[in-house]
C-alpha cells in the first residue's frame, strides 16, 4: 500500500471525527510546570496522551538518515490523533554493540554528528508549529543506543560487555552499565554532552533550547537502574541516588525553565521494591515520576498464548499502575506512564496483522488511566510504545540493518513487534478516543479548541 496516497485521507478522517476547532497561537511563556501532583500548562491542568518517537531526529536530519517529508507526515498524523506529547531520543553514542543505533549522535567524546543535531532542531521546530511537547532523554542504561556502557568504554578503554555474547550475558552487561554512576571520567564526558544539548541554539528557528516551551522535560536516561537484582546493586544504591540528584541539579542549573525526570521504569528497576524507588525520586531536583509497563518482557504475557495470558497480564499491569499512583501521591509528584506496549497476536510484525490482545490491553489501560486522572490521582499522562507510522520491516527476519528506515522498535528488536502503524486501524481508533478524552479532562488545553466528542 502506498502510504503517500492514503495518509492524507486517513488524517482528514481523524481530524473531522475528532474536532471542528482550531489551533490558536502559542503563548510566549507556555512552559509546562508542576504544582503538587499536577502538571500545569497555561494556568490549567495538563493531561495528555502521547507516544514515543525516539527516532525523530534521525528523520529530521539533512544527512543520510533523513526523511523530512515522512517526519512531517508522521507529525501531522500524530497531531490529528491528539497525540501531542512525544518522548524522543536526544543522545546516542557510537557503540561496540552490533545491534545498536547507527549512526550515533556522538561519534566519540565531544565529537558529534551535526546533521543529527540539526535533525533534532528540525523536529522541535516542527513540533512547535503543531503545539506539541517533547520529553528529551539524554542517556540509556540499555545497549541499543550506546549509553552508559559506551561511556564506560570511552573512559576506561578495554572491551565492553555485550548482552548477546554468551560469555557475558545480561547480568554482566547490567553490572557493567551500572558502573557508570560512580565513574568520574565517564560522567565528565556525559555532562559535557548534556551541556551542549541542553544549552543548544536551534539552527532552524534561532531559539535556545532553555527558552523553548516545546520541550516539556529533560530525562537523565532511558530506564536507569542501579543494576540487576542482587547484593551488588544494593551496595550501589547510594552512588545511584547521588548521581540522580547531582545530575538533575546540574541540568536545572543550565536550564531553569524545564522539568527534569529520571526516565525510570518504576519499582521493577529496584527489584520490585518500593522504598529504593521512592528514595531515588524524592529529591527536589526531580519534578515528576515515571513508570513503564512491559508484560511480555517481564514474563507475564505470551503472544503465542495470548488468550490464556492476557487476563493475568492485565491484572498485574493495572496493579503496577495503581502502586505507582500511590507512591507518586506519597511523594507529592505527578506520574507519567511513558512506556507501555504489547506484542501483536502470535508475535507477528507486519503492519495490519492482528492486534486483538493489544487492542484489549490498550483499551483496559487507557480506561484505568482516564478514570484515575479524573478522580484526582497523580497519573497525568501516557506515552505508549511505540509509533511506527508508515514504516515497515525491510527483511524476512524483521531485523533492522544500517540504512533501513526507522521504526519505533529499536535495532535489537524485531521491526514491527511493538510498533503501531497506520494500517492498525482498530488500535489507532482506541488511541485517538483516549487522547481526546485526556485533553478534555484538562479543561480543554488552551492550545487546542474543539467542540464535540470524537
């Protein structure tokens, strides 16, 4: 199917069904702030539904990875669906890991791919035109974009741990990655990069990043953990917590207008324990808390047996969400569920392949999120994982190779496994209906006027 032909019609249908209003001019100082357990935007509560578009800067680049026409179509479609908040990658490091993002934003310490940073500029400039907001993460605990493990190699030399190498495995990799928090030299490199990004001047509109209300928040990293389960991680908690507070405070010193969050998955990143999760997020430098929910990755859900495993997966996921609402209330901070997804039926990857379980799961989760937010809980937003739009896997094994188009699934995962495509019409309808309900809950975001139900 030629998406260039069907996309405008698809977007038009969603716009006509969803709203008959208009976008007003952006206010000069409409930064998102926090008051207690609520986000505030232009003096009103801010609730939202969004998604992850980590590869946005790659599409926006004028270099080899760029496809600005596609990026504009994707942003138009997301806007029409009411998905006005995008979590995006603002850092990647050239990695020794085979299945990592290539090219990387940072080729070596202090050496950047300016085309990809221009791509980030372009993404933010186009999001501003559509009144969207961005959550920008600046590092990665996991292997697929370089991240902490690559900083450790840069700082100390030697061979890094590869989780796909049987001689290493995941536990060894996680311990190796977690060494980053206490490594002074690695953090100097990281902070130099953070400063360059956080204080950057946008080459597309001339606006300095700290002055750009398009940015909602900076995130320390994608899913930072103190390490795997075990005594080594317990011993690392003081170093991990100190890193969180000192790094968040450093970002605030560079940029006084934007929020800062950790990017944490929640209690699973602390061996399911609540106390260390609270301790890591209680600092004044952390403005709001996050959680992620992954039923398949956590062993709850089997896409080959989705009828049998979906009910218990839903029950466990909802309990996880409720737990984090209570913890956020205890800390007096808003909560965002910024990653959640579910595999397609029978672990398929192709656009339009059955999504029976995903649709049921999304509908259940969205219902709980909306009811929770409406009842006054700290849960204020979601970013589902992930948006694939018009992308499609290029190879029979569904694995990404350098030069392939980007999808929401990162390079180490089958392309299309968790992505939501244009062809997934039933999923898209569920997402759209929820997005407009959340916007309406915010007493109509002052940037988006609309007059009737979707």
